[in-house]
């Protein structure tokens, strides 16, 4: 229970009593009664004038009160007052696309004014999305991730709001509208760039497996989008290691069109293959998104199987035919010739499995095998 408080401009002193107020009343009454008892029982002959016994009695009552009050275990609480301004966070998109807009110089001037502007009611904090402070060369923009970092940085602080200065072109991460980790504060947007919808066709996504098996066919699915290109055509080309392998004519049916095209390729050689996808025959506003590269690793997963037989036999032929039905397996048959097999050590090391049929024989010991 707080008894009383002493306030200063930057400090508050609170006196607390861990017991009920009744105990304080008992202490006050007990101190007064004790002082009166001593006043009337301890007097003998008057030594002082009439006023001094009363003063001494009050002094005695005060000390008795202080001693009894301290026995109640009171404690003091110091509260330091510190006034902090609400934080206003500026989130600036300084990716390369910000310089491509017609108003890029105005954007830079706005950012400079934001940095130099003084707020009497807010504390200003600057944050950047793609690259260091004074550079506009970021290759990716992830607004959601930047907002999540602001939320984590100002957790528990007085964040008044977030001002986002961006052209809205995001090529990484999820859309902020679908994120559950945004700051718990108002988000204000300052839009920049050209708000008109450009004439543009672009490769939005390339889907394929990371690996393909040797001598097998594998698909590559290409997603193509377009804006303001109704009834216009272009050609989708796919280059493998710099050589044009396949192409397909595309006609866009609507102004905002989206199409998916699948191409089949054969993994004829093991290793990492580079595929370059291009949209040609276009006269659009943006050319940076007309091509993309992707890589697929071709893995040689075939198994070399060696069949050693004492001589021709129908079972050997059936076994050889059954193994070779699987394109990933290759069986080779060697027959015993003068107690030996005519196979080199280098070829033998390539084998993954050795099958012996009718071996060992009476003339060929198993240790020789």
C-alpha cells in the first residue's frame, strides 16, 4: 500500500507499506499512549519550565512512532521519469528500379528532405531495403522482409508508424498484404515511379527438376506474362549451351495475359547444362525481364553389370535381356575361354555388379574368380 509520494520534474519517490493501514493507526496510537504514560509516571520534581515537559513528551512520541513504523518494514520506490518521442521509421527502397522512373531526381530530393527534416513530436529513423544508404543499385526488393526487420527491431518500443517510399516493384519474398509479421503500427506509403501500365511481356517463372538422368527426357515449364499486349505475338526461344534448341510462337489474347508452356529435352550428356530463355520479336517498354537463365544437372545413374558365365546357356540370355530392359542398366556377358575371361582391368573397374553363372567349374577354382 502506497502511503504518500514525493514528485519532482524527473523523479518520483513513493513510500509503500507492506501491511494494512490499521497497523499504522495502531503505531500512532501506541506512540502517543506510550509518551503520555511516560509523561505522567516518570515526573518527579519539576526541573524545566512548564513547556519543556510537553516538548520532550512530543519528541519521545515521535521517536516511538519512528521505531514502531520501521518495524512495519516500509520501503521506498524511486521512479525516474524519462520522456521519449514516438519513433517514426522511414523505409526507403533504393533498388536500381528507382532510378529508372521519370521522377527519379525528385525521389532523391524527397529522400534527402526526409533525412534533413526535423520533427518536434517524433524521433526519425532511416532504413533502406536493397543497398547501402546513398546507392541505388540493389538487384532485389523484398519489402516484406524489411518490414519484418523493423517489427523485430522496435519490439516493445513506441513505434508511431512506418513510412514506405518505394516504386512498388518487388521481385523477392511474399506480398506484404499476405504477411503476418508486419509492424504493429500504421504503415504509410509514398508512391514513386510511373503509375501507367507498361507495354511489356516477361518471363515470370521457370519450373523444372534440379536433376535429370542421363538418356532420359525432362520437361522445362516456362511461365510467360504480358501487360497491354492484346493480340500481339512474340517468340519464346530456348538455348542450350548457347545453341538454339527449341522455339515457339506466342500470341497474347488479353491485355493482362498469363500462359504456361512446357518443353521436353533429352539428357544426352552428363554434367551441368545451362539453358537460356528469351522472348524475341518484342517492342515493349521493359527489356530487362525478357530473358532468364537456368541450370540443370544431368546425372549418370546407369549401372554397369557384368555377367560371367562358364558357357552359353538359355538362363544367361534371359538374364541379359531382363537387365537391359531398364534403360539405366547395361549388362555385358563374358564366357569362360581357356580358364580365363577376356576382360581388361579398366573395364572391370567400371562395373557396379558382377553375376557369376555356372561358376566355379572343376577346372576353374573360385579363388581364381
